[in-house]
C-alpha cells in the first residue's frame, strides 16, 4: 500500500512499490543508519519448566534450549533481555544464569547448546534465597541483560542460550512464561 509522510503540508517522503523517495532523492540499499539505531527486534517465549534441579540450558523458545539470531552483522551490538521466573528453595537456594553464544549455525535451525562449543558471556543473572527465609521458598522474576558485539565483517547466524546453575539446594525455573527480547543495534 503506497503511503507518504508530510511535514507542514509538504510531502517529505513517499513509498511506492518498495521504493522510498525523500525530497526527490531515493533511499536505496546502501543507506547506513547512525550508530545506536535499532535494526530489528526479535522476541521468544517459553513456558517449559526446569524442575529437576540439574544444571542445564534453559528452554527459552518453546522447548528449544537455544534461539537463533539469523544474519547478525559483525560490528553491530546485540542487546539481550531475558525474564525467567525462578523458585529459590529455602535456606541455601541458588539460581545463577550464564549467557552463551555460537556463530556459524545453519539458518533457521538453532544449535543444541554445549558448553564446549558455545562461548560463555559470563553470569548475567544471580538469585539467592533471602536471609530471612526460614520455611518457605522465594519466588521471583530474574531479569537479565546480556550484550554481544563481535568484530569482523560480513554476517553470521548466531545461536544464543542461557545456562542455569542451581547450586546445592534444589531450586527450579517454573512453567510461567520465560521471555527473551533481542535488539540488533547499529554499531
């Protein structure tokens, strides 16, 4: 559907057939946006629980334990926001999450994460039992942020995963929604 943008009743830009015309000039595929411009946003969610308290990668897209960012452009930043509902067991419970990534995956097919083949981003979320917890579990939403910025040129399919370490006391990640938002930002 063709459209136009007017500023003070003056036609500033118009679109027709996929071509955008601005002030009698055309924006083509060679346009470079300024640093900090959000290029795209991806969202993922899952309600798959992790209840066996074994250190493992968390299902963050349906039942997949990794998500794929297709055609990531080297030099751009990936801002990753993740919200996971955790139940931390009484006294000495712990849930600690670490971000991992791998480049070069096949398009459309997230890789099965493996600590040996994925690169660690370090701890992105940590939740202990409150000191005043005596007979109940602590429930909380662990909100995390990760940043990936890889140097080089060209593009790659990047796989991202979150690994949960449950510490000594059994804790869990509940079946409430886990959400992950990813923004690729012009570097």
